[in-house]
């Protein structure tokens, strides 16, 4: 039996609620399959931990996490803790320390999911964003001079290295090649005359190694428009850290909402643990009310199964999510239902058991 050690960081707000359902589903899959097992170790890090200790995670947090095969993250963020602290002192530390340079975010209109675009079918919204995840606009380079004075100046630098751009773009080309799909690069070279011109250049250079992959390139503003007006033109998409962050939220909006938005932070070489998370945030306004939608977390669990080579289970979990969306009997309020977070998790478990009778 394969045993996978998973570090769980429930985090803040609804993170604790949705991660509990994700773990429940993973454990059920392990019991039904019998060929693998997941062992979970919990860490209390996040904004509540920060309020008690002044730190988002333990001093040796990265060393502790390095011993695991993967990380399962709920959500991070809470009132009273600045967003730059909650992001930079936990999530980005993990991504960069473990070289999780690929952020995979599926944008797919599942069967039964609410469609906000007119005349759009499930086949029209089916894309995967490959977002550069460790440098670019989130590199944290810059300076803040003469604070509080009339001549105060802030400089925010973006960092685009050849190594960083090549590897994420090559990953996207490989994905497009393996799935026989088109690849679209999104940048803004007309305005960002160094970083994005550099990005476009490397996209073309790497593309010479993949003549069989049909490619497109769009400016980010045009891409935003086309994602709404003609989403079917996108299949595999590769873009920078900031643009990927923004566009995948737009993608979530057109494919059923943030409650169905999953993400994986991947170290493709597997030298370090990868991290899987729903991308909806901690939603403090509904925390503790049992209203949070756990389906994005289950989708993230599906990505974890894919990562460990259990692609059949990855497909099964997506199927269970679609069954729930199609039945429309056990849905959380964001999807028009009255079910609680745990009731949705229980319904997935019920469908899993029926599937194996």
C-alpha cells in the first residue's frame, strides 16, 4: 500500500470547515480503494496563530513541512491582519521555499454548474491556466523611500528571469502537447516594455521546440474580454503571476463561482512538497455558519489524486461534484441551496458508497 504524508493547514475562516470535508472525502476514497492511504498532520498556522504569536507560521515551519509529500491548505486571511502579512508570511513563503513554480487552476463549467454567460455550454468553458507562481509581479522586489514625507516614493519591481519564464512556459507547452490542445500566452507587451516583451520572446523561443502545438498570444485586456465573449478559444493558458491571479478569478465567475474554484501549487520535479488549495479565500462573513461550499476543496483533492498518479480517482471526484450540481438537492447557499458544508460532504460520501456497491 502506498502511504502519502499530508500536512494540513486549515487556516482561517471557512478554511477549517471546507478542509474537514476534503479530508473526509480523501479518507473515504482511501478506504474504498485499499491501494493507498493518506496520513494527515495538522498545523494551526494562519491569522489566528499570528494574533497569538506575531507570526503566521512557526519559525521552523518550512523545515517541518519539508518532511511531507504534499500540503492541503484551507484558506488564509482574517479581519485585523493586513492582507500583505497573511499572504507574504505564509502562502508565498511556502510557494517560494518549495519552488512551487506552477500554479494550475482549472476553469471548467461542470455539468449542473450555474452559467452566467448566455448561449454557453459546458464544452465552451474548459481551460487550464498555468500561472507562473514564484516570481514576476509577486517577487517582492522594490523600495519605499522617505516614508510619511511629502517626497515619499514607492518602487515596485517585477522580476522575470529567463530560467523562471522558460520552465513555466515549457511546462505549459508539454501540457498542451500531451493533451493535444492549443496554448495561449497572455501578456501586456505594449505597456510593459521590458518584462512582457521578454515573456513574449521566450514564449516564441520555447515554441520552436513544439511545432505541433498551435499557439495564440493575447494582451491581458483583450484576453479578459474574450474570456467572457468567446471562452471556447482558450484551452491551455500560460501567463504571469499577477495576470494569472486576476484572470482565474474571472474564470471562476464564468464557470460557477468561487465555491467551485480549485488550485494546485506544483513543484514538477517533486524535490519539494506541492500544495493544493481552494482559491476562494477565508470568507470571514460566513465563517462558522456552515454555509461554505466545500466543492472547490474536493476539486483540489481531485488535483492531489492526479498528482500522486491516481487519475481515476481524480476523475471520480469531479464526477461526484457534477452529480451533486446536477441533482440540485444538496447545495450550499452560494449555489441556491440550503445545505450545510458538512451535508454536502456527506452527500459526496454517500455517492461514493453507492458507486462501490
